[in-house]
C-alpha cells in the first residue's frame, strides 16, 4: 500500500510539526519544536512511497532539479491548513 502524502501532511500539522521528512527505509519524521521525531505507528517508507509522494507534490522544475542533483528540499502548502 502506497503512502497517502496528503494524510501525512495533515497528521504532521495536527502534531504541531514544522517539517515532514521522508526517507527510504525510515518511518516518516516530523520536526516539532526543532526536534526530529518519528511518526508513531508508521511503517518504514519504501522507494515507491517516496516516488509517489514526490511526483504528487513537486513541480516540473523541482523534478528536473532532482534528476540533476539526486536530492530535493522543497516546501508545499495546503490552503487552509
């Protein structure tokens, strides 16, 4: 089952997180009050999970930059959240 990135983002906000970090073979991580914490009861993410999330949230420019550098750090805003 692939990760639902929008649900993860909503959960991160509910937990008071300023950032959500997605890393292959790690549970999703959130930054709360400057400290990194694993999201409770979450399975480690697969490469497919992260690929799906990245493709859903990133712009064409961010995708091209990722292909060039093999890393990505970008922001995403959900209106009203």
